[in-house]
C-alpha cells in the first residue's frame, strides 16, 4: 500500500503501525488478522491515519496557532485550561479537508457500507491516539467516540471532532501530568461497522479482576443497548466473573453473576437530530441478565484468546481491557475494542498494604453503601457536584484532599478528580469511568452508591472505606483506621501449612496472593445471609405461606433466575466457587450451613420454619438439621450447589465439612441424604471432613476416623462444651479460654488419635488467629495444618517459624 494514502483498511493495520494508526486501530487490525480466523468476531472498518491528521493541521495552518495558545495556558488553573482547550478545538472543528483527503475518506466509507446504505447503516467513529498504551500510562479513553454516524457530511464532521478531541481539557491535563509533549502525539480515526447492540447488549470485559489484580479471572460488565453508558457509569451494570484456567479446560466456570439495575440504555435515534438517545430500560430487562451463560462463556474464551495472543506478542504477561457488543438482531457477539490493562499489570504482587477500620461496632455510623473500587480508606470533606454541568467545572473551588460526590463522572471531570482523596458516584459499575480513573489515581471510590448526591452534603466530614470486601461503605465523620504495609517476600518458609479462614467471597481474590496453602474454613452461612438473603425453606415454600409481603420480597430477590430454588443453588455455588477459584488447586474446605435457630429465625421468612429454643448453641444445628424432614429439602439445595461447583465449574479442590455432628450414626444419616442429592464421599475424588467441636468427636475419634477424610478442630465450640459454658453469654465470658488445659488436653488427644488412624487433622477455630502461643502449642503437638483469619496470617507464620526453629534446635 502506498504511504501517500490517508486511509487504509482496518484489516491491514498491525501493532507495528501505532505511529500511523494509533493503539486502538493497531489492536483491532492485529485481531482481525490473527484472532478472527480463530472465531473471534470483530467488525470490519477502515482507518483515517495520523498522516491525515497532521496533514489536516498543516493544510489549515493550525500548528503555530495551537502552540501559541498552549504557551499561554496555565494547566493548573482550570478556568484557563478550559478556555485554552475550547479555543483549540474550535480551530480544528472549523478547518476543512483538502479535496484529495475528503475524496479518499468518502471512497473508503462507501466501500465499507455500500453505496445504497449511506443513510441506513450507521458507523462508529473512534479516536485512536498514537501514544496509547505506553508502559507507564494509558492514553486510551482520552479522546472521543461517535456512534451511529450516517451520511458523508456527518462522517466528515465526526472525524474533525475526533481530531479536536486530542485537545480536550482532560487530554491536555493528562499529557502534562505524564510530561508527554502535546506535539509528540498524533490522532488517527477508526471508522467501524456498527453492531446492532442498540437492540442487544454491550459492555466491557477485563482478563483480570480489576479490584484485586487476581490474574485468573475474566470480569465482564454489561447492560442493554450501546456500551457508552457502561463506560460512562450511567448505569449499574450486570457483572459476571469466570475462572480462566478451568474455562480453558472446557468447564463452565462462571463463579459470579450479579444482576445490575440497568436503569437506562442508549439506542439509535433514527430520524432525529441526535444520532443516539438515552431511554428508560424496559422493566423486564432490568430483572434479567443481559447475557446468558453460553454468551458469557464464549465472550470469556475470546478474552482469554486475546490475552494469550498479546502476551505472546509482547513477550510478557499482558492482561487486556476489552469492549464487546451483542447484536440483538442476529444474536452474534463481537469484540469492538481491545487494549492492554495498565493498572494491576504494573504492580508488584509481593507488596501489600492493608487498610482497616478501627475495630468496634460502626453500624450506627454507616451513611451509604455501594460498589467498592480499590481496597483503601480515606477521610475528608465532601464536595457535592449535584447540578454542576461540565461547562461549570472550571469555576469550582475544589481543595486537594476533598471527597468528590457526583451523579457520574466522565473524562471532562478528570482535572478535578486528580485532587480528590476519594470519589463517590450515584451510578456506575466496577468498569465505569469513575472506577477506572480512581484505580489509576490510587484513590478509593464507591460507585453505584444510590442517593449519594442527596444524602452527602458539601462541607460534611465522612470516611470512605473500600477495605471491607466488594461493598464500599460511607461512614459519618472521620473514622480512625490503620494502614499496614507487608512485603510477602519477607515471610519465612514454614513446614506447617498455614491456611486461610475466608468468610466472604468478596475478599477471596484480595488475599489470593498470600502464600496460604488453601482455605481451612469457608462458612456457607455468610453466603446465605449476605448473598441469598432469605431463609432457604422460605424460598422453597413462600407461595404456600399466604404472606404477600414475603412473596413480593422473594420475587424481587430472585429476579433473573428460573425460580427461587435455582436462585439459591446458583447464588450459593457462585459464592463457594469464587473462594475455590481463588485458591485452586489447593484444598478449600467449605462447611455446610451451621446457623442456630435464633439466627435462622431472624432471616426473611425464618419465623415460619424455626422453633424457639432456650439454648440454640446446643440445639437444632449442624448435622441434625440435614436429615430432618423440616430441613432436608434446604440441605439438598446446598448439596446441589456443591455438586455444581465441583462438576460443572470443575473446582474439584472443594472439600466439604460437616459441623456439629454428635454421633457416628448421625454421620451416616447425613451421608445418606448427601447421596440422595448427588454427593458421595470418594466419588470423583470428593473428600469429607468432620468439624471436631463436640467432645464426643474426640472421645470417639477412632470410630469417626474410619468414615471421614480429615478432622478440623473447631476450637470455639469445643471450648464452650469442654468448659460447660455458653460462649454467647456475657455472664461467663471471663471463663472462656481455648488455652485452658482441659481444652488443650482434648486437642492433644484428637491429634494423636488422628495420626494413629492416618487421618489429617487441622484447626480452623479462632484460637490460633488470636494467640500466637496457641498456634505454637499446636505445632508442638504435631497438627497437620493451621487455618487463620487473613488479618492474623502474618503473625501466625512468624510464630510458627519461631517454634519450628526451636524444635529443630532441640
């Protein structure tokens, strides 16, 4: 192809052409050539090259004019920045294409869509900067995109607008921040066939978890209509997470699905002055996922192919940020953009900083909750941007360290966002503009925080916490918090495996980089309480209860699922699956539900199914529930969720644990019910552990050991039953001590019996987390593993190392 031409087919561009076509177009060209043959759908198009941009600037004699304006600009002064940027953009927009350039562009346009389709088929006009995706900064997203452009003059105007967007306020500010010369960058334009996602869905996908940096996940956000609203944060999108290693082996390894509200959607505005319009999403669509499981898995495979291709191309791991669209007319998926991710891929995984709110009950101080971005905490003064337009940004007196509160953000807000200590928006998901910029700036953000601009007032003091899982929390006032930096490379090697107790799936990926040997305890009740949010039997039987309020609540809760039973099984499987994926292939021990009757009673619908007990701690709990007629159906749903995680998702590292099992005969009864619902010990390698927390488990350890694969000591309940006290009672709290000699004698006895029987024995109770000397006692007794809470992991490893060295010395 002649280098004198101003356009080129998208198919002919490649990664070596960035100076000519920009990062976005180069990436699309690479994929068309190398990934489309593998089945990845990518819309075709053509490129208006950076040669055309520079020639346009020269033809209209704009170079010196732009330099003169920038020379006078004071970038830190938002008012001056706005005025300078506006002047430059107007100069470019008022320029004219040469006859030769215009003719070439329009010829390429007609060749793309056909001479008879000028007014019938829209195109996407996407800016592609020649400095995108540098090793230390991403310029992607700094320039503009125009959708559903129809007609030759409309196309030429859109191209000029793309040229002009090289000098938006945020682009000028961004280049200044990275000391990148304004004239060291060019702008090409990709003109691409539109996918009919206006009647389908669209969104973004990352080949990495954007919050934790967990490498083995594909994260997908999506909504109905054109994808701009997901990127802008105008909607709370659906979210899907897929575990990559097992996806590549053919498993349907979806480990999370969250239904977003998807309040509005962007569609074509055919016959109107505007090319697109924003309308309310039909109610039926707000209650169903924008992608089905088959589409989620196909899209995830494509994202993996793209990541693998770019990793090979660049010679280093290269996680990707992808935009996708589903054509609602034909049902076909497409990749419309792809670029390297530049936040987590550059971080060191060995250096971890933990933020923690000071420990006490803070429930009364919570103002709002939303989707957490990052894992930091910040306190500051609110600056509420409600009612402030983009044109007014430069007039705002925003002090460094203030907390920005807004409906949404877009790239025009970035000069303000750089000063913020935290960002809060009413709308948006984890891949919206506010979330992306917050990660890049290294500040906490809470998006999808409904009502923030109504509740949070300018000058109000608040604390923004993103350190408590996927849910971001806004507290009233300046709450004390701590920050601890850890270098995992400094942790000593120990012979005793140290595992994690993981309560919430939200934090599983966050701690995946810790050198834990698996998970010693994952509690189903946390998932049921926080994700499922209704009594299991109420889900199954609510239509029989003549309680319209409860039925309405459950109908809304289960929107997007086949029925309430499917909802329970799917939600539980996602929670368990996410934890199992974080530590695969190491063992993850999941304890079947162990709610007490008073805890179940307080769940929605619980009053219809739970008796009143004088002492729930030693009542109808654990194993005794599973085979009872009053709860057997609910336990069956737990079994089916476990079966899905192991066999459909492929996470066969999952081990199940039976809690509060009082007799060997009771163990047999539980096994009978498990088999009825598809779970059999030993089948497909499934192991079953027993929670050793009742003195009978220790006394009869030799007999129990014949029918299980391991013991896990529950020191909390074992202590209360050995000492004969209720650990929920404040009246005897001073007597509660897992380091009491009687408790330690029981533990020593169990360890010795288990070892004699050739059965593994570990501990997952709170004792080792709270007391390093207790962990040392366990090592001296020969425990096989110790499982502790994440906040105790470092000190436990060091304590174990100390006692192991001492034992060697002796």
